[in-house]
């Protein structure tokens, strides 16, 4: 529940991120758990509790496996583990697209039960009314345009955006709609570089790129991708800053060897009849 969250006096606010437009780049990573939030919080401006959690932690083939209960539970965990970064929670597919009323109710539940700083929705022109209604009741919104993971089944896969003039114009319209609806920022995903850069120039709210452009006002990556924990294909737009797949594999193999050879546990890991600490 929201009452589990640490005091928010030192948190970076959506308004503060809005004021960063064209200034110091916004640093964003995903977080789904308490320990990862604790580790990332001192280094980032924004922690995104992304619906990518359905794939990364729950093994679903795409983000459509995310549910409201899932997003709330992970949002609560990240809030408990952070005290500085702005925390944004994704609204899962099916929680906002059909009606404005459903969007407002879903956003209200996420805010009420997690205590997060903002919610994120995918889409532009098509969901402008939903964004405006959520903002109108005092909930900050982060937009998301370009490649929309929640539309993967409808579009028949993950397709890079902005490669045709017509599609680029549609993206510009989406960006303007998100801005006009009152969002404080917008993610641009899977979009050709010149179009993402042009969107950043055209709108007055910060853009956060993922597979987009270095000209964006900030960048976001899935943390598991960035630290080398992804066990399947690593996307083209990812830079791996560590290779924890190897670390975890080597540690598990070493542990297995020690257990099978009875080298673990050793005397230093055991409790005696005398008083000692756990």
C-alpha cells in the first residue's frame, strides 16, 4: 500500500523533469523489485515500473501479460526501495483504451495503491482524451509513442516507426496530441533517428528515447538488458554495461560443485552450541 512508501520529500517530481526540457538529459531505467530500486535510485532521475515486467520477470512472450495487480505489486515494491527518483508505473493493456472512465479509474487505483509519482500510457491521438482526463484529476502522465509494445499482436510484430513520410507525420501528430493533453513527458520507442530528433525539436515536453535518438531529452533502457541478464536476443538499441549472465551462471555452477563435493557448508557457515550470530 501507499503507506509503505518512504517519505517523498526528496523525490524528483514530474514538474522538475518537465523543466529539464533541452537541459541536462533525463536518466531512466526500469525497476520491478525492491533491491533493484535500492541500487538504481541514487543514479537515475526516473524509475519506470514498466509492463516489460511481464516478460522480464514473469516469462510472458510480450507485455500483454501484464495485469493491474501485477503493476500495482511491483509499483509498491519499487516505491519501498526508492526515495529520490521519480517513479512512473505503466498502465497495462486493457486498463485505459476502451473508455475515459476506465482510464481514470485505473490510473487512480495505481496512484492510490502504490503512491507513485505518475502513470504511463501508450498511444497518441487515439488516447488523447484519456490522458487529458487523467491529468485533469491531478495525476501526472508520461506518454509513449512510436513502437507500442502493447500493440504487438495487432501490428503483427515489433515494427520500427517513422520510415515513411506518412508514418512520420502520424508520429508528429501523436507527439503534439500527447503534449496538448497535458503529459509532462513522452517516451519515443523504436523510431528512426531523424524522426525522433525532429519530434524532440517540435514539442515543449521532454522526450525519453529507447531505440530512438541521442537528441532526445533523456534515455531509458530495460535494466535487465543493460546489465546483461537478458537470456534471449538482446535488442539492437541496447548497450550492455555488464554481463551478469556469466556471473550468475558461474556462481550457480560453483555452488553446485561445492554442494556435490560437500565443500559447502563449511565450519564457518554452521551454528554451534555456543552463542553466535545468524
